[in-house]
């Protein structure tokens, strides 16, 4: 579980939160303000933006709940910092008017109570409870117990490999106390810290070995248990081990990372901005350069498609291939082999089809000698 959660958190840490302004669903401006610095660089004095996102996602997948405390500068009415909160140290309270509050331990043990509206809260498996996502333990306990038993059986098999197990048959008559002492001496000498698994006896006693067969899980059973845990998080072993193909990562991004990014962005937008600010298009988005995980061949195809139409600048092309930007690199390249559909006749023949009627020149578009002007 830890490996699964860590993998998702590390990849989500590559997301880039931004404060933008949208109009009709299109980004028209990225706002250069204090909030954008907090989101993209240091949300608080304790962690970077990447670490901030990793902790939020780790809490989200560990407890199916994640909370972020918004610390406001009330004098300036601006955000000072954003702090991810530990879920086990937080509780939701309700007053007589049914208003919700969050009480949590903050900083050096200080107890803080704030309105629930000042807390960014995302949840997973949001089913039974009115506020919290369902606990993981109810779903995962069987698979985790099986996996724990499988690992324990391997450890026991290793320990039993050189273990000496059997019984002693005394060939002479002995007093009970002497028999017990001889038995204890034999155990202490040959069965405790005896890596060789070999013992020796004299003519007073015979050692009869008892065969011990330790049963362990085979590879198919182990894979079955692991796959059940992978399915719970929607990933596979290739994602965990970093051996994924381009298509596997795209599927991972679209099915795991992107839905959480949308959920977190919507909740941050709702809790950070007022209704009036949201009406003016203020919004938080989380974006990722999905071209980074594409193969070189796929990147080349994208550039070959977008460059002729002016879809990429020089610096955007360099960024795709991991190179730093250059001065003047924000210019767009465009091919002269393309023209607007409504201008194609003018581009090819010099004539505007809209000015010709029945294929005859009525003189309106020509000079006094009846010749046609060409641009």
C-alpha cells in the first residue's frame, strides 16, 4: 500500500497549480500574484509546492480524506499560506445552528478551530458518511492480512531451513531431574543459534528427527494478492517499478491523476475565491506537461503537426525536448502553404469568387480598360 500511495503522490507532485482567469471556459490570463507564487513555489514555509502536493495526495489515499488549512491575512484579505493537515488529528464539530467547524492540532501542538468553509477538503470513496470518505481498512483488511501471512510464511521457511527438530530417546534409566537437565543442555547447544543444523550424541541417547514441511505461497498466489491491492489504487506493477510504456502512463494519468487534479482544483477554487471572484473567471487549475512522458517519436509527430499551423512557439518546441528557452523564442512559426478557407480563391487565382457572377466580369472589380486587378 505504501508503494502504491508513494507512486501516485510522486507523479501527482509534478502537477503545476495556477491561478488563472477564464472566459467561456478558455484561459485568457495567468494571474501574476502572491497566490500564484504560493501555489507554484512555496505554499508555506515548511515545504515546496511539489512536497505540498505529495503530502496532500498521501493523506488522500491513506485515509480517503485530505484537508488543507487556508491561513488568511485578515488585514490584507489575502492568503498567507496553505497547510496540509494530518487527518487523524482533525475532527469536525457542529454548533446549534448546524454550522460546521474543523478542530485540529496545528504547529507545535496548538489546537485551532476554524469554519469548515476555510478548509479545503477532498475525499475518496465518499459513500456512507455525510462528510468523510470511507475508511480503507474495511476494504483492504483481507488482502493485507493475506499478504502479511504470505510474507510471514517466507520468513518461517528461511528460519526452519536449518532448524533441528526431533525427539530424544534415552537408552539408560535416568532420574527425571537429570533427564530434564540433559534435555535443556541439548536444546541450548544444538537448537538455539545453531546455523549448521547438525548435532552429536553419545551412547546414552538417540536423536530421532521429525520432518518439518513449511508451506509457502507460490508466485501465482502472491501475484493474485498484490494485484488485488494494485486494483484498489487503479495501477499496476509497471507503474510502481517505472517500467511503463507511453500508453500505460497515459492511461494512468487519465484514470488516476487527472480526476484527482480536477477534484482538488474545483475545491480550491470554491474555498479560495468568493462567488463574485468566481463570477469574474478566477479559477485554480492543476496542469501537467503530458508531453514529458511521450516517446521521442510521438513528440516529433506532434511538432510536425502543430508547427506548420503556428500551434507552437520555438521555446515550446525546445521545452518538449527538454531544452531551455532562448531569446526571441516566443515567436510562432507558420507555413505559407496554409490559408483561410474563405480566402483560398483569392490566394490561388487572384480573383475573389464573391465578386464574379456567372463567370463574367461586370467591370465593378476591374479598371477602365476592363482588366482585372490582382493582389
